[in-house]
């Protein structure tokens, strides 16, 4: 415990890399959405990521890639692709802060899928955390008060898909290296985006490539930085740092795109974040 405490400043530095990576990815996705469909952005992102991962595998050796559990890899990547589609689609149409707020329900949906697929226990504090998260989403979406934007619903569906993906990732992680999981993620999701993108393909121009490279690389650096942070400090120290993403992206959305947040959004986001913190620290108390 002392070691984890002593490493907390270094873990915070790595988490800063995660926060910056996700924020840059959101801005790059917003810029690309002006000229490309969501499918094409996902296809090009996977292509760039696959190139990088393949170079790493060639350096470290193909023995890191296991062909076991291919069906689980397939199911995990279909779910992850749907999650990504919801995220990138929503980025183009609703405020960045709203996308990130709804995305923070992912740990709560993961809890449900983990109970169904991995037989993990749902305790009273987990149920309360889930209730707070759902209430937060309802406040942000405001059904019945105004027309709910289809992009917000797409992000909510994406959050559910991410929850299933995270649960299957946990199942795969027991027998597969992170490199193996990332390799199959890029390889399997490339055709999922490329086939529908081919029907409305736009050839990238020179000014598009910096944004495309950023989207491809930040997806890798975000997860790499988070893994490094978790290796240095307890999850109870690292994960709350990730919640800083919400005010950070709200600030960037205001500065770059003039996006405003109102009181109801703040209340809804607060409920979602409270649910996540209750789930995190409640679990720590149980242990």
C-alpha cells in the first residue's frame, strides 16, 4: 500500500497522458466528422492502429498472438465496434461534454454484464450506484421535455456496448496478453468499418492526415497510459483521476466550439459521477 501511495504522483503523470489522449481524440473526431462518415473514420482508425500494432508484434515476436478464444475475440470486437460507433457518431452532433458524461455510465453497465456473464455479485451499493447513473442519464437526456437527439441515444447504446466489451475483455485478459487483445481489436474491426464505408468513401486529403493519425494513435496511447498508471497505483487512486475528463472536455468544448452546459446537465453529470465513485469506493470498503 505504501508503494502504491509513493507511486501516486507518477501514476498521475501517466493518467494525464490518458486524459489528453481522450480529449485530443474527441477533437480530432469532431474535425474529421465534417468530411467523413463515422464508418470511414473507424476504418481508417483501425488501419492506422493495425499498422502500429503489427510493427510492435514484428519486433516482439508473433508468439504474443494467441489463436485461442477467437469466438470471444469476435464477440468482444463487435461490441467494442458498436461502442466506438456510438461514441464517434455522437461526437459529431452533440456537445463533447454530453458524450463524455453518458460514456461515464460504462462502468455501471459493465457491472450488469459482469453479473450476467462472469457471475460477479451485485451488492446493495452497486445497485444504488446503477440507480444514480441511470438517473443522471435521464436528467441529461430529458425525455418528455424536449426531443432527444438521436446522437445521445446512439451514445447511450454505445455505452451499453462498451459495458459488454469491457466484460469480455476481462474474460480474455486471463489468457491473452494486452498486445494480443489490441491486435485482434484492430484486425477484426477494420473490415467492420471498411465494408460499409466503401459505399460512401471520401479520399483523404493532405490536411486530413494529421487528424487521422491523431485518432489512430491516441486510441492506443490512452489505453497504454491508463495501464501504466494502474500498474503504479491502486485503482481507487487512478480511476477517480479519469473523472477529470468531464470538466476538461467541457472546457475544451466551450473554448473551441462555444458549447454551453446548463444546470440540468451539471446535475445529471454529477449523479453519474457520484454513481461511479460510490461503486468504486463502496467496493473498496467491502474488501
